[in-house]
C-alpha cells in the first residue's frame, strides 16, 4: 500500500514510518521544508489547500493517509499565544489536509487522523469509552473541533478514523522520558494526591493499533488508542520505580498548587483523572501486545520486540 504520513519526524510518526516501510509499504512523508527525496512532498498546514495544489501528483495513488502533525500539548507553558498555536496546528492543518485529499483525482480510501483522550476532559476517574460526550475544558473543545475538521474528507467517502490516544509510553520522548531521569535516581514523585487515573498505551501498541485500523475498512469514527488497564498516578509511579530497580517512595509528592504554579493551565495534563477504555479496539479483535503497565514498561525500557504476530496491511 502507498501511505502518506504527516508529522513523520515526530515521536510517533518516526516509529510508524519505520514500521510501515519494514512491512514493505511505500510511505510518502509530508514535510514543511523543501523535499529532499522522491518520497517527500511539501505541504503547508496553514494554507487553504495545504500547499498541495501544485504537488498533488505526489499523492496520487495513495491508499491511505495518516495525519499526526500538531504542536506539542505538554512541550510549552499554555500562554494565550501557545493555546492558539495548539488549536490552529490541529484544526487548520486537519481541515486543509482533508480538503486537499478530497480534491485528489483518486482520493485515498482511508484517513487516520490523530486525536486525543482530551476529548473526555476530567471524568473524576469514571470509566468512559468512545460513546461518551466531549468535556468542557480547553483541550476538549480543541479535540472536538479537531475531529470535525476532517469532515471534508468524510464528505467525499473517505473512511475517517479519529485515534484518541492516551499517554504514549516510550523512553524516546514524552511523559515517560521526562520522568525516567528522576526514576533512575530513585526520586520520581507522585503528583498531587496520586489518586488521579492515568490512561496510557505503549508505543508498540500505538503503532500496532494504527496499522490494525488502516487494515480494518469496517471501522470509522473515534477509536480510543489506550491500554485496557488505566492506573492511578500512584500506581504508575510505583510501577516505574520497580521497572528501573529503585525503591518506591510513596511520601515523595509534588503538591497540586506547586504544579499549577510551575505549569499554569497546562497542569491539567498531570492532574486530570480519566479512565478511558479502548472499547472499540477490543470489540474489533485487536490483541494488545502489552495490556498491563508492568510489562509495557519492561518492554519499552529494554527495547524488547512486541509479543505475538505483527498486524499487517494488505500489500
């Protein structure tokens, strides 16, 4: 299959492109700089036509597109300017790309578009699945509009899948990478009470689930990319300490007011409690490589290969 990918230089995009190519698929990466090879196509997520009007030939014949581009939510303090950047990078970029795909002479059959469990907001730890309504906070509003921005693709018959990802666990970046130095020193703290529920997924399953969804032509709409075993922040901290061979220190905590002082509004990323279940993935028969946290941490920290057979796409 010929697959186009945005956000291919990011943490998840890099892993996905590598996995697809290792399976023998042709991958076209959409980049925002001048192309350096024949498998790159330049695009502009802020342009009305995604900057693809003059280069659509590079996308002709693609069977699917995976859209992962967007400004990092946890990489900056949420100033008014950066909140606008978070929103614009997702909503405008998705709308432009969806429109450009819809205008292709032969549109792809599938668009898998990044989304997030921020859709649900803080549920107080209550279990939710894809049928739950959107929350009311900033991230919930962004995710709602982000998903709606793909409507131009759906309108011409492209199968659109919104992948609502939890915390993706990998030592290469993101939440886990920021905690690892502290954990290896035996100084990884709990955040606030530690009772807030964290919904996570291993990088191996994030990539495996995306490939599974590319293959499943019967699935569209929102799909939670989350492990079936969410845990509290306290349980996560304890499991991480065990994974790096350090003693857990339950008394070591960062109080909520200190987190809010240091991170501002972005503190919701550490303090929100949401137990998000991958109901649609499980019902569709996806087999998690690492459904439990301890084994996911062990595998990701050692670079162990995924267990079982890999999900494959049609050639």
